[in-house]
């Protein structure tokens, strides 16, 4: 009588990129030896590489569970039970699913788990230990990462655009070529550029993300929201993974759990600029429709409903016997939720009104004089702010130079303690970073004044030729001159910059 052969599949995995394929080979070799000795035929192998056993989001593992429904195998062979799962809950759930299809799990290095009452108890101990090992390892790793964070050290992953990480100190330093891109993004955004325009500008200049890809809306938004650019080191901000094993990076933990080290890393963006960008992001949250309009709406992102306060976006409708196309600015609240009573306003009327408002108030002879005064005042404010920043950085630099010189004297007297040498290296790098930032600020701090005659000549040329401008040039003009437009059912108010 021929002995019945048991049909089985082999499952192997390793959880770290530090392990090699040899780890998988060793597991499969043990499994095949066990199968050979016990008259078991392996019909398929399932392998997950660099995936943790604490999650069930393993492609090959889930495929194996699904394939068990076909009832083509009777046993799942694993090297050890912790290869199947390191979480008792997941282990029980998936063993139950396999059992429903008459499939059992066998550990080739733990043969004592044979289904007897004693082995059931032993199996729970083995799985409990695997669960404990995983939780304890997680706790120790988090402890080490927290210690690094308190010292403002890099904790793994890709650093933000504009920063590199010193391999010795694990501290952040500025990569100036990348930092210029970050500053450009903030400048474009604060000059009312939409995401599409920013993307086009960045891609035209050949700018790339940290991963070498073209910029998109999400990558730009992530940079604009990143507090690290102001010099704040942040750790443990993103909420923990949910029950599905995924992390929502848009959701933050409670403030008491987040580690923030002010001046823990070199700043690329000053705090005033960052705060202005956050205010604009908050204001623009409901403006997404304005960036998607296909028509040339010159006032996109500048028009608001005077009744409900929501942004107004461009919209096109057809009407009349000849199905003529008309373009309007429509309140988003009215368009999306039908809960605003404000009337639509014709695109041509509103845009012509705003253009003539600019010419009358800013491009008249009196307006030119007022504009020159306001622009000079604005330049002075910028210069004063920059001067204060230069003063603070210079003070910090002098303090670090003094510390560095003291350390040099101590080392020169014969002290060779490695911690002193590391501290000296850190101070030298910090001084170099401060000096780079000082040079950038000094370049910006030109203290230039606006010449009224030159401004008048430029505006006269513009006033006489603006009608020949392309829609894109006119749109840029609006963003340079207009702060905000509010449309009511009986009036329009225009707030111009520098007035």
C-alpha cells in the first residue's frame, strides 16, 4: 500500500534590510530537510523579504492565506513560529483562517508543537515570547531614538531638502544648493504663485526634490509646512500606526509627546517668513478650485465672497439661443454646497474694474510718489529685520569662536580627551554654518532705496503698454499689486499692496 504524501507550502521571511538572502536560504533548507524526512511534498514557496512579523501587511503571506481556499495544500511549513507571526492576535486569526480550510501550521524547529493539550500550552508560551521580544525591541529602539532626539541628532530616514547629516555627529548641516530651492519655494508662494505656476518655475529651472524627482503639489506643500526650516528640531510628531499598520503623516500626536528642540538645527527660513507662509496656507485651504480653472482667470486666488468669506473661483456657463459661453467668478460655498446667496460676477467686468483701480490708485502721478514712499518703508523694514538677524548671528558666532579658542588652548596643553576633540569639531561646523547664513543675509541686506524717477519711467512704460500683455503677464501683475478682492452682491472692494 502506497503511503500518502502530505502536500505543503513553505513560508519564509526576514524582517531587516541588514539580513541577507542567505537568511531565507537557511530557512528554506531546514524546511526542505524536514519535508524530506516526513514524506511531505512542497508544492510552492512563499517568501517575504525585509518585512516585519509584527504586521500582517506582507504580500506573499496574504497570498498564501488566500491560496489556502483552493485546498491544494494541507500544511504550511515554517522555520519557526515567529516567522509566521510575532503577534499572538495575528497568529491566532490567520491560523483560524487556515484551519477553516483544513490547513495547519507546522514549525520545523519546534516539533514538540504537535497539537496535544501540552503542546497548545507550549505554543502559547512560544508565541508570547515572540510577542514580548518584538515589543521589548521596539521599546529599546524608541529609547535610543528619544535620546538621539534630545541631542538634536538625526534619527534615520531621508533628511529634508536643504539638509545633510554629518556621519560622525549625526547633526544636520545646510546644503546650500538645495537650501536655495527651499527659499525660492517660500518666495514664490508668498508672491501669490499657485502650485501649478510654482511647479512650472521649479521644473523649468531643473530643480529636483531630495529624491531627485520633479516637484509636485504634495512635495511643495510639505516644504511649506515643515517647521524644521526655521531651525526647530522635531521628533515623534506623526501619529502612531493604526490597526491597519499604516501611518497618517497628516495627523499629529499630542504636543506633550512631541520633542521640539529650538535652534536644534541650522535655519534656512527665518521665522517671520515661515509664519507668513502658514497664514497664507490657512487662508488658501479652500482655494484649490482656483488653481484648476482652465480659462485665464487673472484674479485666481485673490477673490473672496463678501457674504460668506469663502474664496471665489472661475467658472464657465453657456446660455441663450446661440449657446454663448460666459465666464464668471463664483463663490465656492455656493458652487459646492448651495449655501451662499451671493451672485456670480462676470469675469470681464471684475478684471477690467481691478485693472482700472490699479491704474487710478497706484499708477497715477500721485500714486507713483506714494508707492515709492511705501516701497522704501517696506525695504527699510526688511533691512531692519535683516540687520537684527545679522546682529544675533554675529553674537552667536563670536560666542562659539570664544568656546572654540578655549578648547584649542586646553587641547594644546596636552589634553587628548576624544570628547573634547568631538566638541571642537562640532563648534567648527557650527561656526561654518553661521558664517554661511551671515553671508547670505549680508547679500540680502543691500539697503537699496527706490528711485522715484526710475519707478515713474517704468510705470509709464507699463501703463502705456499693459493692454498688449499676455494673460500670464497680467496675472503676475495682479499678484504683484493686489492683496485681496471682496465681492458683495452690490459692491466690490479691492485692497492694493503698498497702500
